[in-house]
């Protein structure tokens, strides 16, 4: 296969997956409203994920703190993926499965929202973070793909991208993240 044919195939798969996202619009809208309500009541948005999902967590947190499209005050959001001293000390002392849960325990309050990004819905450290946020009484939101995995039963709201291809799921996650930021800023 030549590069052009490969690119056409990838583009077609991307477009088909994005077309299928339309069924998620009511849930994405509801989650966007939850984010806006959280900020209005004095809460913050925490995010976590691994690999590309860690990068997406940071990207979304940056849009919330900095700005997405509107000039406005900074809004409270934290990507739990960025402090290497915390990540490595907790990973060393408690295990990698606890790198986010320990931060949730320290930073999350009932008025907050935790968004866990995991393409499979089964990443152990994201699952533990969601479990910890649930114990605290925070609102828990998943951004997953495939079947939604364990996050289906753990999260109050799980946005499951209708694909089992990691690249397609991550492309959708950043689109959804941008939509949530737009709703939050409205």
C-alpha cells in the first residue's frame, strides 16, 4: 500500500468515528454543564491518564486554567500527570497503581470533578483514582473507548468513544475535551 492509500484509509476511519460521536452529544453536553456548575460552586477540575491520555489531561487542564476561546479569569484545574516528584515518590513508596489516587486523596474535595482518561477504561491507576474520588464524594467522569471497561461501573458519567482503535479514541478525546471547554466558558 502506498502512503496516499494509507492516508485515505486513516482519514475515512477518522471521519466514520467522528460521525458516530453524534450519539454522545447529549452526554457531552451534560458533562459540560457539570463542569460549569462545578466551577461556579467553587470546585475544581482534576484530570489524569497515562501516555497520550496524560498529554490530553494536561492539554485540557491548560485550556481551563489559561483559556480556550474567551478572555476570562483563570479557572481551577489540575492535571495530576505533571509533578514528577509526586509521581515517582508515590510510585516508589506505594506502587504505580496509586500515583493518581494519592493525589486525589490530597487534593480532591466533594465539590470537585475528576476526569479519568483511559482508552481501555481499565488503567489501574486511573481506576483507583476514580474509586478514591467516589469515596470523597466528588463527581467522577470517564473518557474511554471500546467497551468502556471498568470505568462504566465506577464513573457517574462515562463518555465511551465508539472505537477500539487507540488513535481514534485519543483523537475523539481531545475533540470532546475542546467541546467541554467551550461549554464551560459559555
